C-alpha cells in the first residue's frame, strides 16, 4: 500500500476549467517546443508531472490490510490521470489528436506526442542541421530570418543536439548573404567572438542603419555556367560543375542563378565586372598588369589570315648592292607579284606562285625551327604539311621539344602559381608512327603535358607497339578522339604499366572493361588519372587494381543509394574526385584516415564540408583546394592534419562563385596553419586579408618551409594591417630553408624598408616574384644589395626607373633572368644599357596603346626581358619587341 506521503492531490473541475483558459497554443507538427514550454510549467504547478514521467507507479487498486476493498488513493489518482488526459487533448489539433488514439493513460499520451514530434533520431538531427545550414535571408527582414533560424536551433536543442554558439554565428552570417558581406567580415574579426544573441541584435541594427542611409541591396544577376579557364581542355571551372554535374548536394541546388552580384575591381561598384567597366580606359595605367595583355597585343598584330608575310631577311631581300650574296637576281623590270602593303609589309595572297616558288627554292632547305621562325612562328603542323606537299624543304626529322622564346613570351598569360611552366605543343600522327617504329621497343615513358594537334590514332600506334611503356601521361592535352581502341590495345599489349594519366582531357569513349583488364594484367599499376566517368562504372576496376595508390577523375550522379558498391583498394592513399558534393562524402570518409594526398580543386564542397572531411584525414600530407575552405577549414586542418607538408589554396572563379561559397582565407587561417602544421614545406595561398602577426607566426613555426607564395586578393577594400614590413622580415628570417618566394600585394603593401628587409634576409632564395612592392628606387637598390643566390627575378606593377633596375641587376651577381612588367619606362630604354655585360641580352616592349574590342584602347605597360645566354640574343621576336643588343639606343 502506498504511503500517505505519496498520496495524490485532488485535481478538481474548477482547476481544470481555469487552466484551459491559460493554455492558448494548440499542438501541431510545427510548434511542439512552444507548446511543451507552455504546458510543462502548468503540470509542475499542479504536481502532475509524475503522471507523465511514470514515477512513482500508480497506487494499488485494492487495499492489502487483511481485507479486499477498493483503494481510495487509486481512485483519486485515476480521476486526476483522466482529467490530465482531457487537459492535454484540449490543447491538440486534429492532426495531433490522431497520434494519441488508443492510449488510456496520461503517461502513454505524453510519450506518444513526444515520439511523434520530438524524437531524437539521427535522421531528424541531420534534417534540421541541413535546414539550418541552407537557410537564407533572401528578401525577408533580419528579424524574420532570425526567428526562423532560432526556431531551428531550438528544435535541435529539444532533441538533445544543441548547436554551439560558434556554429550559430557562422551559419547565421552565411545566411545573411552578400548584402551583409562587410558586416559579416567585420564580425568574424572580433576576438573574443560575440554571443549569438549579440550578433542577431547587431544584424538588426545594421539593417536599420542601411535603411536610414537608403542603401539598396545589390541587384541579383544571373550568369550561365562557363566551361573552363581558357585552357586547352574542357576543364571544369573551379567552383562550377561546367554543366556536367548531375546530382544535388544535400538539397542545395548547384546552379548559378543565385550567385553574388558582379563586383567591379576597378571602380568598386556593383553590377559589372572590370572587363566591362565604363571607366576601364582611365584605370588602365593603374590596373593589375597581366601577361595575357602581351599575348593579346601579339594576336592583334598577327591576326589569323590565309595570307603570308615573309619574315624580314628570311627568304628574299631587295638591296641596293648584291655584294656578299650567294645568289642574286638583277633587275628585269618584270612584275613578279602584286600584293597589298599592310603596316609596312608587302603581303602576298595565299597560294601565290611567286611566294610558293620562293619558299620551295632548294637552297632554302632548313630545320623545323628555322622554318618556324621564317614563316612567322606558325605551328609545326603547318610546316609538316608544307614539307609533305613539296612547298618547303625540312632537314630535321622532328622539331625540338618545347616552344621558342618568342612563342613562350607571347603566351605568357598564366598566374604566378603555375607549378609546370611548359606550354602547349602540337603533335601529329606521323610523329607517333615514327616514334613507335624507331623507338617503340625501348620506349618506357611518354609524357605529353598540355599538348594538342593529335588524335587517338597516334595513341593507337604507341599502345600497340610500345610493350615496355610504364608511363603514359596525357594530362590536360587536347586530343581528337575517334574511338577508345587505343586503351583496348594498351590493355592487350602491356603488362608493366605503372602510371596512366589522361586527366582533364576529352577522352570519354573509354570501355571500362579495358580499364579492368589493364588493372588485372598490370599488377604494378599504382597511379591512374582519368577523364570524367561515372564512379559506379569503375567498381570492377577498383577490385582489380590491387596496387593502386593514386586515383583522380570520375564523377557522381544522384544515385546515392547505389554507391555502397564502390570500394576503393586498400592501398589507395592519393585521391582527387571531380564534382564530389556532400551526398558523396560518405564514400570517402570510411578510408579518409589513410589518405596522404587530397585534391579538392574541382569538388563541389563548401566550408562545412571541408571541415568534416579534413577532420577525418589525420595522415594528410598534400592538400589542393580553393579558398572556399575558409578560415574555419584552415583551423580544422591545423588541428587534425599535423603531417601536412604541401598546401595549395587557389582562388575561386569570381564570375562563377556559388552562393554557398562564403569562405575566405585570412590571417586567422594562416596563423592556425603555422601553429598546427609545423612540417609544411610548400604553401601557396590566395588570401583576402593579412597581418604582420600572421607572417611572424609563420616565420616562428614553419622552419622547414622551402617554397612560399602569397597573393593578396583585391576583394577587400581595407586590409587589417599594412604595410607588412615587419611580418615579411620575420618570415624570411625564420624560414632559412626558403628557395622560392612570391609575394603579390597591392600598392602600399610593402615600403622601401620592407623591400630592403627582403634583400637582407633572402640568403638562399633562387627564384622570386614581387608584385606591387616598394615605393621608390631606393627600395629596389636596398633590395639588390642582398639576395646572393637569386637567379630568377620577376617584378610586376613596380614604380622603379630604368636606371635603378639596371643598377640592381649589376648588384645581383647571381641573376640569370629578369622579367619586369609595368615600370617607369622610356621609349628607347637607353638607361637599361647600364646593365650590359657579357652574354647578357636585353629586350624591351615600350608602353603602347592597344585596341581591345571594337572601340576601346587601353594602355599596356612597359616590359623588360633580360636573360643570360651563351648562344647570344634571339632574333625571331615580334616587331613590338626592341632588342637593346642590336640597337644601342633610339632617339626619343
């Protein structure tokens, strides 16, 4: 029998009627938490919580004191329990009422509602967290957005998965969108970080402040996805799927209809990009000079036409005297040809008999390279065709590998972070046939890096004849695909292949059974990089490739439930997957702990995805990604990847940046990396903000760093801490193993004193790129007094005079190469002759106005190219280049 201390208290009808008027919320599937918060205090006040939590148990139904009689305490408990059921049911909607049908006690009713609307399942937790991450302010007010955001946080807390204040701040600021970009950036910099409730209040105040200033949100612009970054292959843009991604990522639509509005880097206004800025001409002198401008200038002068212009002095001359010529033709007054005069050159129309006869003269036979120079730097394919038709006589079997200096100069359009500086060359099927016939039995390595002009027919000959081939490298080459027979021949004839790479090519007609056969026959196959294909088609290949250590390529569709069949080889430790999104991360996470290299440059992951994936990679040594990793991703990387040795963070494509790519890399991420990943040997990073303290931290902790490259983006108008003189000095002084150093800032980023610090502390650096550094010639001269090991120097956007540059070259005793773009140049370059010394060649391109488009002219800055060569100066440069070796000076 229950003791009197636990006897139930009578719950009368008057109390029930009073309480019903106090509870105003009707329970539905969307308001469980407010309903519970309202009714729970009522039950506690009435001392009825024991009816819903089941403790203590109900009293006995009959007494047991020697007589069998009904127990009055049970009757009172039963009455209260039934009245409590009435109270609860009176606060339910019809939807909620269906959940309690058949339950006879308040305890059963309560737990039925709790299970229906507040169950703690993992699925519900993930659903709520995904909803929280995807929530966007859009056109609603900050107050309404904050209410929705807080409601989701409260629901997560109610099921036992509360959201930390750090995550609340991050997701809330991401959801505010680009309208609050300045506000979000400033809040992220505050230390210690404010509480979420303060962030919400400040966001509401900021919205009101913008309204008082009558600031309208930037217009939304829609862009269509582009394909690639003007490379030779159909390469997916960084941060974009190039229209080839088929699935979605956790409900996030991966398209480009809701991107940030375009932002001009020149006038700092919204609505257009710098290339279409109305004030482009006025900003041209101060704009960031690009090597691409040089290529555009050459193409503007050397348009592609069917006509031919003979190179100066290369084929025939008209001279006053014939003395010294091996062969001459006296005047006959006969008209040999009629052509037009364009820019001082006489142009003969395509196929003219006089031109063909001149080129086919037997005494003009020469090598591929000489004909390349004679004919205006045409491709080797054109020369091969002319030789085959008998129009020219070529003495060499094959052209020299690589590009001539003029072609390389005209194609110098890449950013400073290119690891492989080779340029595209063209190969024909005849080259492959000859190679397979002459050297096929001994050929072991065939590497075609960013080449073009050949088809799969040439590969077919190589794969059929070269049975000892252990490396076939075609990455980023432009191959004309006819069929996939080349891979079939490779699988049939090869048993020693170790590396197969046709990554970022258009080779799509691949039979996956051939890949599987190749893996079964070549037990030494350790590295495979392929073009885009469905990962599910590679299941058999992965099972057969027992020695595979590196794999890149492949893509995913929306068949997430089928990816359970994908199992990577146990030896795989280097991985790169294109178009991988949140949905496909469960494929990688199970074996992430053994990954040593991870390429995420073309993955569709946001900052949170990076954080989750990197936290599972404790053995990671090499990481390539984009700045969407953000400072939070950098902090996770520093905390979890202590073995990291190489870190490359490229910039996302500004014109194709996705709406959820809110991550930026700043001094916060760099400081975390320097403290957490002290084995780093290589770091190349685009940052949005930087401080002296971050550079000092890197100099203090990264003692093994041998290659440092940093570019400060112009995304932010105000940088926290400029100039960076002390930080750069501390970095160079602390990192004594540095061999390569690149620093690309903005005007005011480094003073003359900072430039002098670089010279004083660069004892072992052999290559250096300096962009927008220094204030005057004094800084350059102070810099040149140091750098005893410097061999190659590139300077861009500088304010130095020709005389200072010449003196600096003389002081840099080890210098073998100098490239300067944008300096205080003259039209004759006479002061540069001061740097003249044996075997030192000097070329300049004076500043000039170049027509861009139909009616725009822009000012191209001056260029200097000086190089050490035992072979002497080159002679095949375009007319815009002036060689100071052959022309001592020109009158101004």
